């Protein structure tokens, strides 16, 4: 059975900006999903901000192995309840990939617990993406470096927690550098951030970029069953301790109590 990917796009610039609409007539999410569906090991569908519950219902997330998130203009319009639902799914084992300006999306910031800020410039600069982790599954089939002729510059310092692995770094024509492919683990979920993808350039039509995203979906996928309640914090009564113990001293809580939150 193929890995089930869900490509979420806020779908705002594609409808309101002529340049973006020409590059992505069906939306960036549709372009990315088409690239994933060209791989027989993957099966991709899409969801957008404008759908009820942003297309991210409990049922939809339950049948999603890896979620891909692109947002920029409408981060603030994403409902907090949906953000919490997405984070719970990640903590329960769903993989998630954040693309480009999703560094400021609500779920990414919630999962990172950090400002996630960076420096930036919109000047159509050449981006040279260097592989820093040879043999990493996200870099499978890629050259040691590849270029995007026109991209927005993102520069360090990138305000994220130290990643588990750095898979790519980018150099820009203006001289800045950026850690452009980073992995983390949050709860039982694998998280990947990939930098390229400014909406006024045809980045998601690039074969190397598409390869990275396909590889990342396979990397982020967890075959284990989703953890039903990743926030559960059960009390273990004295009698249920793995080794026999005698209770000592005073206590605040009763056996089996839910505990404070
Ligand atoms: Zn951008």
C-alpha cells in the first residue's frame, strides 16, 4: 500500500496574484501532489485553508501518513483547534513536512517552541543547495549540490532548536547561508523542514526539489500504529508498580487519579 500524503496549501496567492497563478494555475498544493503521485510508492491528495476545518478533520488526519504544509499570507487565519489537532497527530506518529514560509506557520512554531525567525530578501537570487549528509534517505538520488536560478533569500540565524540532522545548507548569491533541510522528532512523529518554494518562482516544478519532497515523505512515514492519545499521563498505583513496594510518607493524589494539568 502506498504511503498516504496530504498536501495542505493555504491557496491564497495562487488566486489573488497573477504571477503566482501563471506558475501554479491549479495551486502550489496541486503541483506538489502531482509530483508525489508520479512516484508509485506514494499516494497524495490535497486540502486547503478555504475548506471546512481547513480540510484537516480528525478523520482526514487519521488516514494521513505524512502531512505537507505550505502557508505564507494567512498563517493567522488557521484555527487554533486545527493547529492543536495537527500537533496531536504528529505527536501520535504522523510525519510532517514544512515548506518554505511555513517556518512561521502556527503548527511549526508550536512543534518547535521557538521563534522560527530568519533573515530574508526577495531579489530573485541564485540558490545553491549543498548536501551535508551523504547517504541520508532524504538526499537519495541527488547530486552533491544543485541550483535554483531564482529564489527568495533566507539567511541565518534561523531561530529553531538544534535539529536532529542537517541534510542541506543553502548559499545565496548575495552571500548569506541557511540550513535549508532540517529534521526533528516530536513525540512519535518525524518532522522535516525544507526551505525552497517562494511562490513567485517555479521552484516546485524543479525535478530536484520534487525528489527531495518525495524522499522526505518516505523518510517521515512511520509504519507503527498511531498513538491514540499522545498527551496521556496515567497514574500508576502502588499495587501496579513493576516491582513490589511499600508506600511511605504522605501523598496528594489518589490511586488512578487523572492528575493536574
Ligand atoms: Zn517566500
